[in-house]
């Protein structure tokens, strides 16, 4: 019986192991698709990965999940940003905990060759906050919490890169070639987390200033983890930054949303040499042979609560006494370095911060440099007392520190300025109560290196200070092929520096040649601005400037865009450049430009432009602006010149390329001496109409009105002659290269397709055999429908409809001839009737006249007879009266 049980158990074990090996292979694709689908359903990001491996063989009795080429890409407002990418994510899980189901024991998580990109916007939104809210839960949900648990024993991040960019605090940090490990019993409420961290290069920025550059970093930290109270206490730890060793003591707690802390930082070694290792120009190959002296004191604390309304108190005490150093191979030493800096804020209220730079003194060879600074109530009404005095001969630097091969630096700087007073005096224009004066002058400054071979050559830069403003009396520099001359003034510098107010000013900028690509240098850039210089990158407009720039530039270039004879005014304000009447020549033509370019949105620019273009060369335009191919693909096959006046609104992406789906606008366009050759849709028309003339067209002197929105360019009807055929064109082109056009042609019959003319000619012949005398009209109305895409166009025309139109024309002609004959007969009949009528009327009138005359004659004769008879009677009567009786 026992033997059978063992056999059955063995078979079951083989089946389980076999299933664990085979099922992931058989259903691999379905598992991958299901995992991607479910993950993307539950987070506000786009998750993808390549190969997926689930095996038990390499880690039996545990099983290991390996995910290759993992990526987590953000969506708005972090669209396109990588949150995480990794060559491989590996999880080793206790198989028995999976079978039991109550608690999953993860033995280890490893992230290999990863890029972790953490971003916080100015409004506090973080790109790692990607979990979707559980809509199934409400505030009234009284269901019991799940008893399901996941336990982690150890984790590791290997050969990775981390970037943290917090715009809300003005803080950023990167760590290259990071290796981090953590180990602890996460099943316990109280345990020790043992961690080690190493990075080959750490960079740190605060307020736009780079404080750490390529620092080698090592951290060993053991923390007491109180998971119930979410309190973490530093137990044994040491942070090494190059050769500066720092100890960290204290605790940090997150019981709810607040972060409470009490941390103390101090230098473990007190040699000035350790502090020197933090200076990029000093810490380099050969540093181990450096001769140095002097002592260092470094202490700092952070204590209090951090949340959206509060920040903890902080303090810094940094002292250097009698510091000095010299490289054995170089002739000049740095001597008498004295530094005494205290920064204190006891309660986290920003206005309670005090800054005391009691002394800064350094002698570069025989040249002394001194500075002092005292600041009180920096927020409400900064009380400032500062002096700077000294000179620097930059040519001596290569005698003090070993410069990299190919690096040269020379020139002089002389500084002598002081200021004392309250900010309110300047703000209320009580300049007599604020003492400020002096100057900073740089002469014949030159710098070049193997990474900056174009070099920077500053002939002179002169700044003079007074309580009202800073005058830039002269700035004359060259950067590679570029030259810049400038003058102007700055206002509100102190309020800008101490109260983060807007820096105001006006500047006159002149240049014979200005290549903006030479300014696109990553050195000193924060993670947010460090970009790939192989492509155009977004020019970001600072938000704390209010500048008016009057520019006159002989030649300005950026990437493949070249502008000549540029002049105009640019107002920089509120993270936007307002261009007023900019004028320049480019692409063999002239452009006048007005409008706004704004970078208020991360990695995007808003544009609202009005452009008046005259005489641009089409081919140069296509080669310079890739957008033209999208908006007007016909331009790629066109030669000649065009002019246009149009408006454009929309957004540019991080590479200064228009986001086509956001563009809207419109205007007018006219052409001059333009030919179109071998354009796909025209070739298709040539094929359909059997007319090779459409393969090459002259479209000069065309005037087009257009508008664009929602990814389509709509062309209003315009008249043009194509291959000798008067044509009215209307329709639209999609930015996706789809086309939808109507071509209404008034086509000569001789140029129609033979299929249409054959039918029409047959109908005419048939009609003429029956006695008609018809001929074809000179022109036939023909409509073409142009569809499909630019690369795969379609042309449709109903030849039957075309023939029908010709038949209608024949019918119209027959009716016209019949109507003409009918009218002719009607006219003849009417004329004969009128003649006969007239003859009858004339004959009747003659007879009437004859009878009338006869009657009149008879009446006359009767009247005469009666008259004679009357006369005779009268005479007889008289005789009787007067005669004898």
C-alpha cells in the first residue's frame, strides 16, 4: 500500500513539475497578452515588455519570473516620458506560498540595466502616481480588508541610471551606473533594513545651480524599520562623496501624509583636502598626489515636518581654516583659504532664514579675492549687506590645477562692488536709502576644450551697478562662428535673486552671424533640459523674465533653418516670446512674422503666428520644413516659387516639430512659374484619361484660399488650367496623406478618353443617317473624383455619365433645330395670313370707298336737284306776290 502511495505521489510530483515547466511555454503568448492587458487596465501609463519567462528549473523549489525589455511610458501630462525602462525584471517567488495562497513570499526582486525617471511638476503632480482609483470602493465601503499579503525579502537595482527632477522644489539629481541592494525581513513589524548604494557619477542641482558634478558616491546605511509607525531610524551609515565622508544620524517618519524628520549631518573627516574633492576642477587624475593643508568643519541639520503647507527647519555650518593646496607638477599654489558660512532656519518659515557668509578669502597665487554676505528676512523685506572685491587672471588656472588636454583658458576679471540696505527701499524707489555701486569687468576672456572646440571668446563684458539697475555697458563676444554684441540694462535683480520675482530689462542685440546650435550644450543642464543634440530641441522660454530685445542679426541659423537680415522686436514675458514685426529673408524669399511662442506646458510650445511670405522657393521650403510634406504633399514634386499670407495656431513638440493634430489656421497662397512633375495623383489621372500631359503640369499664377483644422487642409474652389483643360479644383488633404478632391473640367472633346468619344461619335453618326446634320460640341463637362492617398491614389469618372451628357447635348441640339424649323414655318404662315388679310382688307376698303363715292355723288345730284326745284318754287312764289293780278 505504501509503495502505491509513493508511486502516486511521485507521478503527481512529476506532473506538477512538468506542468510548471510546460504550461508557461504552451500558453506563453496568451499569458503575455493577458498580463499586458490587465496591467494597462489598472494604471495610468503604457506598459510594454518583450520576452516573458516563467520557470522553476533554475530556482527550484522557488519559481522565477523574468520580464525582458520592460517599459513604463507616461500619459498626459507626462506623455512620452519614460517612467521606467529595464533590460530585465526578475522575481523569485516561493512556490509553496503561491500554492497556499494566503501570503506570497517574494524571495527577491532584481531590476537590471534600468532607467528610472522620476518627475514632479510645479503643481506637485508626480509621474510615478499612476495607479488608477478603485471605482468599486466607496467611502461607505464596510467590507473587511483582504487578508492576502505579499512579502519581500530582498531587492536589487543593478547597473542602472536614476533621474529625479522636482520642479516644485527646483531640485534635480541624477545618478549614473547605480548599484543598490536592500535586505530585510519585511514580514516583521520591527526589523533592520541593510542597504548599500554605489554610483559612478552623481549630479545635483538646486535653483538652477549645479552643486555636485560627476561625484563618485557610496552609501552604506542600516535602518531600523518600524513598519507599524512608519518610522525609519538611521542606525549605522556612512556616505562617501569622492573623498568627503559624511555621517547621517536621526530618523524619518511618515505616520500619515506628513513627513516628520530629525536628521543631523556632519563630516567624518576634518581635512580641507576632503572638501577639495567636491570641486570638479580640482578632483581629477593626480588628486592623490595633491599637497594640502587646513581644516574643515561641516555640520547640517533638518528638523520638523514637511507637507504641502510646511517645511522643516534647517541649518548649515561650513568652515575652512588656513586651507591651501598645490599640485606637485604645477608652479602656483592656492593659499590662505578662509571660509565661514552659516545658514540657519530654526522653524521652517522661509522668512526666518538667515545667511551669514562672514568671510570668504582665497589667494590664487598672489591675487587675493574676498567676499562677504549677510541676509536677513529674505522673503518679507530682505536686509542685505554684501561686498565682493578681487581680481582673477584666468591664465593662471592651468598653473594651479591640471586642465584636461585640449583645454585653454585666459583673460582677466576685476570685481569691486558693494551693496547695503533693504529691498523695500528699492521697491518704493527710495534709492537714496540703498547703497549700491561698483562694477565687474571681464577682458579678453577665452575658453575652449575638446568638447567645446568652437570656443568662447569674450572681448569685453562690463557691468556697472547702482541702486536702480545694472547697466550692461558693453558685451562683445564670439562663440565659434557666432558673434554677439549687446548693451542694455537689468532691473529688479535683487528681488529676482532673493524673492524669486521677475527679472526685468531691455537689451539691444546685434550680430553678424548667430548659430543657435552652438548654444545647445548639455554641460550644466539639468535632467529636464539635457536632451539629444542630434535633433532640434525645444527652446524653453524662462518664466521669470520680462525682457524686451531689439534684435538685428545678419544671419541666424538653427539646425537647417537659415534666416538672413533679421530685424525686429521680441518681448520675453510670462514664459512666452511675443514677436513684433520680425522681418528676414530665407528660402530665397522674404518673411514678415508676428505672433507668440510660449512654453508654459511641459515639453510643448504653443504658437499663434501670422506669416507673410513672399517668393519662397518650393523645394528649399520642403527640405527645410518637414511639415510642408504633410500639409501639402504636392510640394515635394513641385518647382518654382510661392507667396502666402496665413495664420497658424497649435503646438510644437519637444523637437520643435508641429503637433499636426493641434494645428489650425488658414490663408491665401499664390504661385509663380510653378511646375509639377511625376506627382502620384496626377500620374493616376494621366493613366485614367490616357493623357501624358498630366505627368508634368504648369500651374503658374494660381490663387488658392485654404484652411486647416483637425488634421486636414481644406482647399476652397479655385480655377486652374491643367494640361490645357480649364478646371475647377476643390477638396482637402489629410496630414495622414489621404486626399479627397473634385476636379470639374470643361474638357475639349479631342482630349477626352477614347471610350467616351467613341460612344458619342457613334450616337452622332446614327442620328445623322436619319437626316439630321449634327456635330459634337467643342467642350464636354467632365468631373473627376480624386481619392485614396498620395502614395496610392484613386481616380473615378463615370464614362457612361460622360456619354450621357454628350447624348443630352445631341438631344438639346435636335430640339433646338426642330424648334428653329417650327418657328420658320410658323413665321411663313403668319406672313401669308397677314398678306391675305391685308389684301381682303384693302379690297373691302376700296369697295367701301367706291360705294361711298357713288352715294356721295348721288346725294350731291339729289341735293342739286332739290336745290333747283326749291329755287324754281321760290321764284314762282315771288312772281305771284309782286306780279300783276
